[in-house]
């Protein structure tokens, strides 16, 4: 495995844990103002499954990275308001270079993105001209521009299965997702040593304890979790697949090992089920401090000011678009 950078960003430690939530009356007033601004601007609000509940409730689309990218590729809105982390808003801009793309907080980053600087990826690629680079969407636009194809956790297996058989696969930047894809496909890959600082908090011991507490509850885990956790899970899947899996299972109680924002959507879409957040060794649930930088107040302000805006150099926009389009093309193919 190639070690690209420290997998835990120093910035993660500096972020505030969770900002105070305004009163229900103020939240309702903000939500009404946001809906009015959306109509005025001909805007669409896209929100990742890990966003706070108040943002999910005003969004037009709540989904995973694949679903949001697919929607961004076909929207006719003039303004795309992306409630997620920075690389997600960049993806929307790459697919819509002529549209205005804003996000609530410019500092909403990602430990995976920071673990893979473009210049270090380029240096590794130079060591093997036969590398075919499969890149998880959790990366910068500059890294996407160096990639052959992008993937998400929801389509990574399909993307790798469609990769050229005569090429040496390089998977960046999540080594846990890459390891899981290797298990599913049997394709050997060079794995970049990066991870999501949230998902690596779950441990075999913590998951074993919660399973003992709820012996009849199946465990659903995200593939960014370490292998020791994935081995204990009854289902390993993307956040979008979690919704369909939980809806279909006969189990009434389900343990969820992914970022805690996912619980709001699951409870909304599967109201007859009980969802138990998988604890870590340090806390009863697990939140991404980056995702939680976005608040309803910041969403409102970014729509009023049309800032912070996502701007990218033309050459990056052009080069990064093709691997994303290749992903969307492969995703649309029959299984």
C-alpha cells in the first residue's frame, strides 16, 4: 500500500464539535426564507445524507455522492446549493461549469481529500505507466483530473469490474473501500493509504459489544469502515443502499455503522423501524465535524450572498469532467 499523507487531517482536531441549534421558531422562519430564496433564484438544494436534519428537511434531493452527482448532471436550475463537503460541490461545478455553485461553509472539507494531494498522486502514477487510476469521489478536483474513472461507494464494484483487464489498477484514496472492492471483485489493486477519520473510529470491540446488547439486530456498515468491522456486519453498502436494505429487511431494529446524519433519513423513510447508532470506543454515535459545519443559518446566508462560490481553473474543469462522465456512463449500464 502507498502512504500518501497523514490520514487524519490536523484541521479535524481544530474544528468545533457541534454548533448551537437555533430555536424551533427561528429554524422554521429560516426554512421558509430558504424556500422563498430557492424560488427567486431558480435554485436547487442538494444535501448529502450526513447533513444535519434541518438541512435535509429543506433540500430538494437528499442522497449519497452518486445520486447527487447524477442529479447535478441533469439539473436545469440556475444555482446549485450544495450542502455537503467541498469536494462534492466541486463535482457539481465540474458537471455544470456554466452554473453558479455555492456551499454553506467553505471550510467543510474531508480527511480523505486531504490524504491525497494531487502532486503526490502524480508522482506515484509516474512510477508505473500502466496504472489505471480508479478514484473515489472523495477527492479534490485536481485529483479527479489525474484519474481515469471516478467511483462512489455505491458503484465502486461495478466500476472496477469494468476497468481494463490489461491495466494495473491504482485505487485512491480510501484503503478500506479499496480493500472491500478487492474482496468483492477479486481484482488486485494498489491501494492509497487514506481513510475517513469518522469511519475508522469503529472497532471490532465496539461493534461486538453493541451486537451483544442487541443480538437480534442486524448490523449495516459503510465500506469505509475497517475490515474488522466489515467482517461483523450483516450488510456492507453505500448510504443509499442502506435505505433500500433497511426498508426490505424483516428486522425491526437495525444497528447502523456510518455517520450519524444518516439516521435522520432512515427514520424518515423507514418509520416502522428502530435504528441504533453503532457506538465507537469513545462515544455513543459518530459525527463528521466537517459535515456538521453546515447549518441552516449558513445555508440561508449562502443563498442571500451567493457565496462562498466554487470556482475552478478551466483546465481542471475540462480534465476532471471526463472521468466523472465515464463513471456516470458505466453506472447507467445494466448489471
